[in-house]
C-alpha cells in the first residue's frame, strides 16, 4: 500500500518477464505482477520458441541445464489440404540443431523459468494479483501506478509496463480501442499424448529432433484459418486458429473445428492412438502494423501482445514479445539515467520498436489482414487450396493425357477458383503485396 517502485510490470508472460529482467539487471526496483497462480499457469501458445530473442535477453544462460523445452525444430513443413489430399513443402537442415534455431515448448514451464530469471536479477514477483486499473496524477493525467485487486492495492511507480496480453485491460483504460474482428483470431489447442518411439517413427525423428507442420485448407471449413501440429517429447501439440470476422460470418464452435481437424485423413494417420491430455483456447492479435497503437505515453509503455506485436505469417509472437519487453526495459533504464521520464523520452521506445525487426516485419505484412478479409476464407482456403490440390492431382496422374493438355487442365483448376484470369491476376498482385 502506497509503496513506490521504479517500475511496475503488469503480466509475467514473455514480454513482462523480459522487461522486468532488463530493468532489474540494471538495478531498478521492479515489481512484476501476474494474475495467474504462477507465470504461465494459464498461458498457451502453439509451441515454437525461438533462441534468438532469448539469447538477446539473457545471453548464453539459455544453455544451462533446466531450460524447459521439448524438441529442437529441425524440420518445418507447410501443408495445403484438400478434403483427402495434401500439397506439401518443407525444409529440414542439420544446421538448425546447433545452435538450436527454435524449440517446441510449453508455456506453463517456460514462463515460470523466464520469470525466475527476472526474480534472480532482483525483480519482485507478486503473483495471484490482478491489475484492475491505472492510477493517475489528477492534475497532469500522468500514469503513476496501478490498482490491484487487493486491500489497499495501490502500487506507485515512475513507469508502468503494460504487458498483460491480447485481452489487455489496461490498454483499454488508456482509451486504446479494442481489436476489430479482422485483426484477431481465436485459436484452440489440444495436447495429445503419444509414446516417444511412435512420435519418432511417424515424424522420422531421432533424439531430440522435432518437426512443425502448419496446415491450411479443408481443415478450416471455409474459414480463414491456420492449423498447426508440433512434436514434443512425448506429446503432440495440435491446434487451429480462425479469424474472428470469419467466425462471425459463419459461426462454428472452435472445439468442433478441432474435432474435424483430427478426422482429416492426412492428420489422422499421424494422430492415430494419441490421447488428449489438455485442451485450451486463446486469442492472437493479427492486425499487424496498422493495428499497432502508440506504444508509450505519460508514465506508461505497452509491450508484446497487448501492443499487437505478432507476425502471424511466420508464427512469431513470443520472440517479439521478449524483444519488445527488453527494448522497453532498456529505454526506461536510459531515461532514468538521463533523469527524464517524460512521455517524449519514453516515446523513444515506440520509435525503437518500429525501426527494429519487429516494426519491419509487421510493416511488411501490413496489407495482409485487410486482404484476407476481402478475399474471405471460403474462396482462399476452401476453393483455391482445393483447386491447388486438384491441379497437383492432374499434374501427377498418368492416364495417357499428353502433358501439355494435362498442365493446361491443372492450371485451369486454379484460375477458375481464383475467379478467372482477371481474378488470378488480382490475387497474384495482392499476394505479392501482402507478404
Ligand atoms: P502473454 O503471454 O499473454 O502474457 C500476458 C500475461 O499477463 C499472462 O501471464 C497473464 O496471466 C497476465 N495478465 C493479464 N492481465 C493481467 C492483469 N490485469 N494483471 C496481472 N496480470 C495479468 N508465438 C511464438 O513465438 N511461437 C508460436 O508457435 C506461437 N504460437 C501461438 C499459438 C497460439 C494458439 C497462440 C494463442 C499464440 C501463439 N504465439 C506464438 C503467440 C505468443 O503466444 C504471444 O505472442 C506471446 O505469448 C505474447 O507474450 P506477452 O507476454 O505479450 O503476453
């Protein structure tokens, strides 16, 4: 009550823990709030954790034993699914192993580990505590702390780091509008248990190698959606995310969607005999550049999912969360040293994020959310992906048809699905500009 800190961090996910770690390492007094029983208790993601951002934050400390990860991702596959077919592309490289480019992981294990690093650096963890409002200086309006759901729950700080995730309450308290339906997806995930030898056989793996499969097409039933299947040590992570605007147009219960995903013949073969051990759902901010609000103001900065910093094309979110948390922490440390914690000074964080790889990648895909909305899931994910499968079938079928004719037929499948030649040109143009 009435206690004062250099910074209050709201949320001990990757963004908040990274910010807390960075500031505490530089000697700032930091309190790290988390509403969960422990960090990660209720958090989920698909499962790919990238080394780069972790190393940028904690250096070589990821090498110590105890980093809670599952397998090293050495192969990544993309699947375009027809109702009973697949067109696939993928890449495997031994070099992804050493040093690991990415791992599969569980947030319920990774988040406490990373928050533990922040604690070891000196941040004060306060769990099972929810920030319910911002405190403001009545005269200037400057944010001076947070109100938490405890008796005498005022926590005062020079800066509040808002890292409370996609459904950020504090961002709303700042007056930042909610996500529009075409800027956010709803994802459901199941963890399925399967013996290690079966996983290694079915996915052609040895030791701690791992595979990721992203799939789209028939599995999203005409919605704009992306599915994933990742290998863990003794489990598989299976999920699918669909754009909320599409869900509003064609309501399908997410768990029903996941049930039908499991029945797809290409996935069924890999999942056969696996038993569901966990089920969860979560939102993903997918608005890219145009949905990113102002990232700093008088007494506050915004990080990670709360700021919409997700590159959904390359399924990068946890790494961008860590990078943004670290940048926020660094800017606050610098601002303190300069003795200037004004809004203008904190806006250096906004500029830094936008100029960094985060801003560059979100700008690169800035047109994609509107484009996906315009084309609609049915046309792109049902008709077009279906046609690509038919085209591939025609291409590979040997039935006495001369090749020139077979190739022309294959091409016609795709052109027809795109709405004729004009539609095909428009789609190609949009796609080139979109990604
Ligand atoms: P979060 O991880 O959401 O953390 C926010 C924290 O704040 C939570 O711990 C929450 O409990 C806490 N909190 C919320 N409100 C309050 C409050 N008022 N007071 C106190 N605490 C509060 N990213 C990848 O890099 N790779 C992937 O493979 C990947 N796959 C994904 C698959 C799915 C299905 C989903 C949903 C996301 C995926 N992501 C992936 C994205 C990634 O999970 C997020 O970008 C990342 O978790 C964002 O981190 P964050 O710290 O900003 O937010």
